[in-house]
C-alpha cells in the first residue's frame, strides 16, 4: 500500500487535481510459481480518474500453509474496501494540520 504522507508525490494534491491530471500509477509484481517452476508477472496501471478516494486495497497475499513462503493471490490484486467517511475526514484533518492550513 502507498501511504500518502509528506514523502509521497501525491501529498497535498486534491482529488480533483489527481483526476484531472495526466497521472498514471503503474504497478509491476514479479513472483515465482513453484508449481510450474516459472517466474510470473502481473502489471496493473491506474490513471488519475481511476483512483478511488476513501478506499484501500485488501490483502492479496498470505503466508503459505507451512509458513515458509508468501502466497500471492493475483485475482485479489484489485479488491478494495471503502473507508468510513469519519476515517477519511480524520486523515484529511491530520494532513491539513501538518500543512498548517487549519
């Protein structure tokens, strides 16, 4: 997950600025498939108007049954959940305080 803090290129941008920009976030995942003994890749990109506000990705990976490796469930890469408005508002308030806008 990408946390938007003062080190993020998205820090301080409004939703309107993100949606109207030529922004595109590209995600590349590379893993090893033990069953086929092969390297596999998944590429996903999100343009500014596809970025969801007030949402977060759900976990797409978990420990293997024996606990020796991590299992990536590629079909879950886009699964997300909406956050409650109060949670989003608290995050925005914190950002405003940090920027001295309150």
